[in-house]
């Protein structure tokens, strides 16, 4: 069973870990029994399901899509092929935002936060759960992604206002104001695909991953324009960035008049996050 899946993964150990997770999650086979080839006598329907899912794994389909959930940041998140699988660096972005948010003031106005391109709702839902005093809104261009985000919010019993919107046509936010805008936009150039695992670029939504080779910073220009239009004085923009374009992304915001433009490294030492404060017009 493991040999059929190994080709889709970087190592035999990784393939084995995926198989053990899948077997326990979908078929109740404990890892110790699976390692000893001690399997129950599955009924025909389960055998057909197992054969079908094993073929998907062998073809490289992420196990998270087969199971319907991912485990990131110590929590389980519903996912589907309509959304990116949440990753640790995005968890670090969430933690940065939460660290910076000022404490709630009993008599003060509620803080407002906007997550642009929410996908699974990974950012918006975590912030809403950790800070129920913050009014959180989130948008995505994909209706299918918003369905997943709403399920994740419902799982945690948090109130996030989700709506469909296109980053490049931000009229839907006209008249809205926020204290924080946060986003994990697409930022991978096609030339960088060779450095990615095939199951990522083949199965995860391309519109959430890739930008054009000729204009890779387009999402950041659009985010900067949207944030400047909606942020209150002193408001902040937080974004996940391409580690190879951190200097260019920082320069784009500085040239646009943003203040306090700060880069932040991820756990691997790469510049993967940026924070900026809205400047004067």
C-alpha cells in the first residue's frame, strides 16, 4: 500500500505518515495495527472507498482534501479543493495580528478587522474566536471558498460577516472603515512552481496561489489601495508575502506613502510577513 503512494511524496516516511493518518481517520485503523498489517475485514463498500481514495493519494491528491480537513495551529479546519490548505506561516501572521491588537476598552468603539481573500476563513475565524470584541468581516471572490469559511466559523461558534468580493473591484467596501486589514493573497510566480511540491500546484486553487511573472506585485498594489481607502487613521495593513520579493513589496508600500513598514521572518528565517501603517494622503 505504501509503495503505491510513495512516488507522490518526498520520502517514504512522509508517505507512511500520510497513509497512517488516512487509515485511522477514515477507517478506524490504529497506526500500531496498520504497521503490523493487522486490518479488519472491511465490507465491500469500504473496500471500494479505500481503493478509490488510495488511488487519489497515489496520484498526489492532498490527504487533507480526501479527509475534508487539515490540522494546523493545533486546530482542525474544514477544507476543500476550493481553498488553500492552511499553513504554519499563515498561523504566524494571525499571531502577529493578535499580538498587536490593543486591549478592548469597556466604553470604546469596537475594533473592526477585514480579511481580504479569506479562503477557508483561517485568519478571520481565529481572530474572531480569540477576540470576540473585534468586529470581523471577510471576503473572497470564490463562493465555494466562502461556503467552507462559513462552516469553519460555525464550528467555532463565532460571528464573522462573510461576503463575496473581488480585490480588483473593491466598490463593495465603499463606505466601510476598519482598524486592521489583513490578507494572504496569491504571490507565487510561475517560475517558482519548480520549487513546489506537485500536489500543491496541481491540486490547490491556482487563483489563490499564483500571480503573473510580469506583474507579481499586483495583489499588493490592490491591497494597498483598498486598505488606504478603508483604514481609519493609524490603521494597519498585515500581509503574507513572497520570501523572494520582500524588498520589492516593502518598497512598493514605502513609495505609496505607508509608514512603519516592517518585515517579519517566519520560523524558518524567511521574510514572509509585512506590516504597514496608513500614512497621510
